């Protein structure tokens, strides 16, 4: 009887040997439908790769990380193999497998006091009280250091938020130094090829550009783009964000040709992910128009800005600030195009020997930085002095009406002064993009 049980166990362990690729793909399709309610609508892995533009290296990397495999770093011949030779000539051999690591899943301890400070700091930031929020986040960082030690992903998260607060409050150098710590911690804790590390590079690139380090900002963005390509492939929202940043920075250099390539790629991805009538697409059209006008291609710039104007008018209405701003840009581009056409006509008639060059104003550093803030989800709201006085009077009135919830005059002044900058969500531009 014991011998019979051993035979059954042995036969059960060999069931995987009879598993075919068709049966495995069917199981994967059913799993995707039952867990995520997503239909793959593909017959096999080949059609899946072709349909969704997935790189084979991305699939291999994801499989190795989830199963704990470490393989040799070399060029695996995926693309050159056709369907018939793939079964005859194996991509992998026994020497390619270096090691197997256990995948440990556990629930880490949560320091409740630190998280309470962190959430309270986020609430203060959303209310516009940046300095109070900064102090609370700093206290949360100290508690996390005491609980987790110097290296932990959540410590990197605190450093990233502190760097953004420093940036919004105008301390660009401190923001860069703090973000540099967050990048180094993310590289050591999560890995140099982790998607979160790429996000840290994007933030550091923005702060580097604000400090005048344009070359370093471009290198950081290229590094982030490479990581996203390796981890997720080319069709990913992060690629759109990185390309928009690269396009703006290259435009500041005067490299309009490459800047337009990156911006058009960002526009294409935004259409896929957000739809042709979304505000993100309108912003991409506007940025493309800026670069095209710098190149002197006013016809293409007019078409791009017209698309942006139509979307703003549809989504926001005629009286919105962005719609009116887009209308003014259209008017300016039309005037430039008319001037250029007149000069071309004069050359054709023989009144001019050559076409005089148009004076195209290159965007200033501050203008490029403002657009980078918009693309990365940082929105500054300018408040006039008259509005400050109204806020102070409103706070003073509330403090006299209710003595229990009265606010000191110092807190009133700080709240009014700090209302000039609001921190939005790190990954999305609320209500505008």
C-alpha cells in the first residue's frame, strides 16, 4: 500500500511533462478573465506579443523575478527564430541557469505613529499649509528610520515627498540633494532596474533642470526611459511622461528636430491611453505646436494648436483660461504664417532675392520650467494681494465666531502666504490634465 502511494505521488509530480503550450495558454487566458475580467483575445503567445507590442525580454524578466530564477546575461536569440525552429533549437540550455532564489512573501510591521504623522502631513499639504506638512513628514521620516533602519522603500517615499515640498517652496538645491538620497535608496532597496527607480530618476531630472543642470537632466531621463523599456515595454504611460520631459529639455537646447520626435511619440501614446479628446492630448498638441513654431513650420504648428483649441473648447468651454490662451496662440501663429507667406510671394515675384529669416524667439528657461511643472503634475496658483487680504479677513472672522476653534494671527498669516502654492497628486494633474 505504501509503495502504491509513492508511485501515485511520483506520477502526480510528472503531470507537468504532459502540459502543452496550447493547454497552458488556455489556463492563462482563463486566469486573466476570472481574476482581472480581461479578455486576451489571442490564440497563442505569438499573437499576444504582436497584438500588444510586448517585448520578449520584458516577459522573460518578469518571469525570472516572480519565480526567483537568475539566468546568464547574454543575447538570447528570440527575434531571429521562426515558429518551426523554436522547437528544434532551444533558446536556453542548462548553463544559462545560474541560481534559484526563494520568493518570500510576508507582511512587514507597520509603525502606526509614523504613518499617522505621514497622513497628517499629506492633509496639511492638500490644505496649502506646506511648512506644517513638511515638519510632519520630517517627523515621520525620523520615526521610520528608528523602526526600519536607514534603508527602506517607505523611507525613500518620504524623501521623495520632502524633495517635492522643497522644490515647491523654492529651495531647488535642497530638493535636488534630498531627491538624490531617494534615488540612491531606491537603487539599493528596489534595484537599479525597478520601475519605481525610474520614477525617482524623473523627479531628479526635474530638480536638476531647475538647478541649471540640463545635461544631467537629459541623462537621467534617458536612463529612466531605458528602465521602463526593459521593464514594461514602449507602450506605457511613463514613456509618454518621459518623452514630454525630454522634448521640453531638448527644445531649451535648440535641438528642435529630436525634441519634436519625442513630443510626437508622447502625443501618440496619450491618444492611446487617454483618448483623442482628453486634456492630456490637448497639452501634447500645444507642446508640439510650440516646437513646430520654433522650427518655422507654422502650418503644422497651426494644425497642432487648432487641435488643442478644439479639445479645450469642448472640455472646458470658451471662457476657460486655457481656451483663451490657446486662442491667443492661434492668432499669433496665424500672423506669423501670413508674414512668412508674404515674403515667399515677394521672392516669387522677384522683389526679394532670398527669404528673410523670421525672428523666432526661443523659449526662456523659466518658461520651459513652468511647462515641465505642468507636465509633471505640479501646479502653482498665483494669488493677488487683494485675495490675501480677503483670506486674512475670512480667517479672522471665523476665529472670532468660534472661540473654541480660534486660530492665532500667526497661523492666519502663514495660511494666507502659503496658499500661493498647492501640491497636487504626484502621478496626475488634478482637474486640468
